[in-house]
């Protein structure tokens, strides 16, 4: 009986500890700074700090892969990328799996659905407001093989740009060629709880879930 009482108290303590840690994670803001660029290859430099004691620094480029450094109470932990031979083997295995399952290519037209776009824009607007960037600089040059798609994406881009009128944006659509050149610098803070609430609301919509399932089944951007 004494043992059972002890186990119940221990279980309740662990459950309480779990909820306290979850509440802290959801309510204490994360501070972030991100440099992102794409031009025939991706480059990313991301720094995230939480509660002044935990920091994550992730650096990625197409040649070196992803290098992550964690700083916990002043201690540095480096997570190095896999060696290139192993990466090539994994890429070859994945290519074999894609061929085996005959996944279709993803096309930008797959998301040109009026209902889905409306819901996605509302969700992105709420998330961008929740992120509260203190600095936002964007340079974007883009074009698709279908001028209609380029025009539609332009409407979405300019709408999102209007949410942050003080941002430094240089956005140029190209209608006569397929191109992509992107640079972004953004920093600010994010409360994880707000993000999770909006994400759950977005995913709880049946039509949105069905659309996302279809997109996930696609292989990649073409």
C-alpha cells in the first residue's frame, strides 16, 4: 500500500513536471535571427535563443550540409553533418525509393486552389504577426513557366508584404523565364504557444488536411 501510494505520488509529480515544462516552452518567447538565400543552391544561417541559457546555431549550404551547434549553460555541443559518401548513398537509396513508388512531380499548380490559398494566406498572416519580426529584409526575383502562376504568386507575395509595410522589400516577378533568386534577413521573437494554436486551427480543417496529404505524396518541386 505504501509502495502504491509512493508510485502514485511519483506519477503525479512527473505529470505535473511535464505540464510545467510544456507551459514554460509555450509561453517563454524564442529570439531568432535568420539569413536565408537561394540561387541554384540553398544557404542558411539560423540562430535561436531561449531563456538566455539555451542557444542553437544552425548553418547550411549545399556543399557542406547542415552543421548545428547547441549552447546549453555555456557548454557547446556540435552536431556535424554526415560524410559525403554516406549522404550520396542515402540520396541514391531515396532516388530508388522514389522510382519504386513512382511518385509524381510536384507542380506549383498543385496549390493553385482558391479555398486552400485563402486558408493558407490567413494562416501565414497570423503566423507572421505572431512572429513579430523586428527586422525584415527581402530580395526576391522569381518566375514560373506559366505567366498566370507567376501573376497569382505575385498577388500573394504583395499581400504578405502589406502586413509589414516598414519591411525592406525588393520583389520582382519575371514573366518570360523560369528563375528563382532569393535573399532574406529576419530577426525577432516568437512565442511557441501562439504558433501551435494557429497551426492546430489550420490543420483541423478537413479540406486543408486533404490538400496537404496530396502535396506530401508528390516527389519534389519541378
